[in-house]
C-alpha cells in the first residue's frame, strides 16, 4: 500500500530529527579547518547545484524572476542566516550547546507566525513557553559566561541566536509563500542561491581561507554535511513544511539536541553538566508549551 502524503511528511520529520542532530558534530569538526561561512557556502552551493542540475536535466523549467526572488529570500533566511551564522557560531561554542540554542527555533517560528500568519495570537500558554525557553538558555550559559573563557562564548551565543531568528522567519516565509514548483526542485534552488550569496559574504567578512589549505578531514566534514545535512536533512525539512504546519514540523527540535549532545560527548569529549541538563529541560518545556498552544489555535479554526 503506497504511503499517504501525511505519512511521508512524518517520515521526513524523522529524518530531519536524526540527521540534523548529527550535523552539529560535522560542523564543529569542519570549522576547525575552515571558517563557518565558507563551510556553509561550499556545502549549500554544491548540494544545490546537484539538485538543480538533476531537475534541469529532467526537463524542468527555469523559475520565473518572481519565483527566483522568493527562493533567494528563503535561501538567504534559512541557509545564509540560519545555517551560515550557526556554523560561524560553532567556531566559539561546543556543538551540543549550539544545538540547544538552535532548538529554540520553534520559539522564533511562533513569534514570526504571530506577526506574519493570520489567525495566530499570543496566549498565556505561548507567552509562558517563550519565557521558559529564554530562561533555559540563561541557565545553560550563565556559569560559562561568568568563567574566564566566557568572553569567547559570547560571539558564539549571539551568532547562534541570530541564526535562530533567520531560521524562524524563513520557515514562516515558506509557509506563507507557496510556489508552483516541485518542492525538491525549489529546495535545490534555495541551497544554490544561498551558496552563491554566501561566497562573497564569506570573503568580505574575512570568513574564508584558500581552498588548498583545507585539510582532508575538513573536506570529509563538508561531504558529510552536503549529503546528510543538505541533500537528506534540508530536503526532508522543506518537504515536511510543505505538507505540515510549521509548529508541527518543529518537533525535530526536541530530538536534535539530544543527538548532538551525545555525539559531542562521545566523539569530541564535550562536557555534560547539571546546569546544561537543567537548562535544556527548561528550554524544551518552553518549546512544548509554545507548540501545544499553537496546536490549540489550529484545532479551534477547524
């Protein structure tokens, strides 16, 4: 029996939940050999060129100028700001901590949903969730910021929080601006255009090194991120967004940090602490309240 569209969408969410959890480790390894923006530019441009090239070879039409503009905005917000700044941030903080901040993306999605999508409003439950999410981040980073090495953490925290903002805005932008293109083809264009925009940005910001200076381990990390982060993970994410509400897709945010923290601990010897566990639990509780609050609004509309 063929799977329904809804079943395929939930499978896609499962793929995102696992493979994106592993990409934080891949990024952390990759930024040891090249800056985060350059890593993201290479990753997204290559993955996008592969997907777009495949669809063009099959005879798909070029997007119209209006569609290209929307695809560029989606790519810039989700991948240029969201993924690019997160990768840059991992130059300063461990992969598990970056994953915890990235887990706040449902909170950003909730805020932009209220601003940009009709029929969504701030309720006491959603407000409590937003405040809990922010409190969780404070608990996680309070002791680290106070430590002598705290100043090195601040740029990473700021970059990852900006990345979350871009990701939330981009996710809602996709939900609001449906395109008459195959969803995977559109995803390929988002990756390709984001990569094109990130190359000059990486050089202008000093976030680039000569390609010949990148070690083999760096290229291996890039290859992993291209195939499992972009071709599998991001394609699955955009497909799920096209079939399910953004707040339902954001369930991956509960699983990504667990995968990332365990891998960072096992592979890179990243520390686990009581404050990190407590802050993570508080942040995830906030995400749950936000998601459940939006689900009630969606159910009330039906």
